[in-house]
C-alpha cells in the first residue's frame, strides 16, 4: 500500500513516496481534452496532478469563467466519479508508473448553496454582487465538505489504481486558492456569529480583521485532518495558502500562516510564483510566501508554474465559450516572447526552484502551452537537472540575509488594499531580486529560531506591530545588524538594498542588475541585458556549464557572454 510523507533530505523538507525521495516536478492541465500527459511522461515526468470538483459552479466570481468539468456531487444524492476516473485513466495510460495528487475543490454545488442561504456571504464580488456563495466560517459548509472528501477517498480506495494516489490537495474559494468568493473576507451571517461566539465585539476592529484569516486557516486545518483520518495518515495533504507577500491585505484571508505552520496535518503549501511585474523576463519570479518559515517547520512548498509561452492561446480559442469576452484578454494571459526566450523562462523557474529548495508543477492551463519538440526537450533537461540536484547532501539555503514580515501588520490599514503594504511587502521583492544575492523569507514569529544564521536581517513593517517592535528592540539591545523598511520608506529600491548589503559585508555575486540564484552546488544567471556577465564566487573553485553545457572556469570569478533574457545554469565545485 502506497505511503507518502515530507521529511528532511539534503537539508530541506522533501516529498517521499514509499520511503524514496521524489524529484519535485509535476504536470497539470485544466482542459483534459488538450492534455500533454504523454509528452511529459516521455520527458521523464511521473508526478501528476489534476483538478476535480465537488460542485458545478465557477471557480472565479471575479471573471465568472465557466466550470472546467462536471462536479462529483453536482446533483443531490448522486455521486458521479466518471470524470475523476477518466483523468486517472488518461494519466496512467500515458505514464503507468504515475504518482498522482489530485486537487479536490470543496466549494459547494448550486443545490447546497440554494438550500443554505444563511451559510453564504452577504453578497458576491464587485463584478457579480448578486451571486452569493458559501462562507468559510460556515460550520455546515465544513461538515458537508468533509463528507464529500470522505466519499471521494472511499471511492479511490475501492479502485484498482488506488496506490497511484499519493496525496490530496484541498482547494476552495475564488480561483481555488482560498480567497473568499466575495473577495472581501467571506462576510456573512456565519462569520459574524462565529466571531461573536469567540468573544468578538464591534469595537475590536483589528481582532475582526485577524479573525477573517483565522477562519480560513481553521477550515483548511479541519479538512486536512479529515483527509488524514480517512487515509490513515498514509498520504500527504496540501493546500494553496500563505500569500503573505503577494496579497498584502487582511481581506485576502491568507494572514494566518502561523496557524497552519503548526498544523501537523498539512505537509506542503502551494501557490503560483509572483504575478508582480506581469510575468515578464528580466525579473526574479519570486515566491508569494514565507518560504523559509515553511521549510523551518518541516513542510515543503510547490510552486505553480503557469508559464505562458508563444503557444499559449486565448481560453475561448482553446475551449469555446469558456469565458466572458474580455475577461481573459489582459497581457498577463499572453506571451509575446520568441521560442528561445520561452525556453529560458522555463529554465529560470527551475533554476530558482533548485537553488531555493522547493518543488513545482507545470500548469499547462488551457493545454498545449509547451507542445513543441524544442520546449519539451527543455522540459526533459530540466527534469533531469532536478533529479541530479537531489543527489547533493547540502541543498539548504546559503543566503546571508533573512527578510521578516509580520502577517498581523495588515490589520492596521483601514483601506484593505492600501498602497504602503503593497510597496513595502510586495513590490520590495523586485529590489531584493535585482541586487545580486540570495535571500530568505520568514514570518516574524520565527525570528528567535533563525536570526543567528545570518549576517544581517531586514524587517518589512508597513505598520509596526508588537511582535515587530519586540524584534527591533532585540536587535538594538544585542547589536544584531538590521534594516527596517517601514512607515517612513515609501518604496524599497535596488539602491537602498545594495547599499545596505555593501555596508554590512553581504557577498554580492553580481552587481550588474542581472538576476542570480545560488546555493552550495549551483549558480544560475538570468540576463536582464545582453553582454558580458561577471559572477564573483565566495571562494575559489571550479564552475562548469550545465544548461547549456560546455563552459568551464576556475578561480574566484568568471565572465560569461549572454544574450538578453538568456538563462544559464552552472555546476559549482
């Protein structure tokens, strides 16, 4: 019988299946009829995921995109597993040794929401205010979602392919990412009643805003426990959550990461890489969350790599009638780059993954985004690179700077999407990626456990909180080198960060404004501009080109010629 877990391997939390470490690269598509399972299996991939739904409604009340497939429980008192079983059959036909962790969306079907109006939000999103969906604070929703999960798992355990299921990802809400369908914190009778039951009052504004996220985290933890119990704790459980930097607002519901970091039933977290900068080359595509806190608590992270390519088509071209015209025409849904640059973008994502110590899945959203021999050859090379990197005994971070944020600071802003937290906590990551040195991201509650590992710390505080004030006093009292970016800093710039690094002696691998990733074994450079790029090593050694292969250097620095937007990965000895 299959088992899976997350345990330390090479210094970082790693996915294990049947006690063997698994290279963390997977594949998923929303449009099953356009899947490329065979392409990825032939490229060496055997880790897959797919989306399945309890209900029959859109995953986004902002765009009102059509449902991707029929819901298992869309009809009262009827269970329809046909599409789930078909997805399993399609994957296993392409890859007989596939390991699969389905994404199970526990948002409610139409009949349930019609029968339980008191368990729904007061109103819908700004785009569709008349549409009321289930509230995350509803106990009735939690219990129904738990029943759906138990029934699905019971079905899986009755099937001959049950041992190909290695875990479950629990999804819900807007875009399946645990954002409330009203995009305002899941405001409804259930939320108000639950807040009052815990002693909340109208005067406790900060407590209420904090509670909005607590409700989401408690729901995830409860459902994760249901899955663990139903699988006898044999399989991993994951969720989208913890967009601490990407959605700097209490209304996002993602500001209770501390709760889930301490939840033993969650094994890994997921998110796309940042949308900051509209997914253009020449920028670090950083994680949305407190990555090092995740790893510090013995969990791992999967990045959703929905990388657009020159093959990406409009959603309605891929499957007619799926979206309201104009809803998916924004430039972020397209790619204007030529084939070679697209290959380099894919390479950059995996270079970042390996050097920062996490996992990923390629999200071929509408299908066929990577369906050429050239791109699939890159995919095959990257899968081999990830597998090779796992052989090294020290895969942990070598960053000299730790960056801390307090997820509680967002409750202090009356405008839930205020510009200051967006600048200090979201856009600041652009500067951190441009200065030529790796960095680690933490939640402030982990400060005492890790600060001594680093040469210096950076504190991001768009508003001061008791926890952040305590850390500032601690730094001043004991001479800990720190930099505070807070209320008096309207914007964090490259120059500010680089000047601080130079003052405190942080090693700058590059100072040309290009993107560099590095750990003990690998160095990757993504060229913002064309020309000669010089990389300075912390100590003398040998450097060998891997992707592409061929270049070799010896010493304390090396210079390589690069085209604009090119990415190169080097082996460091």
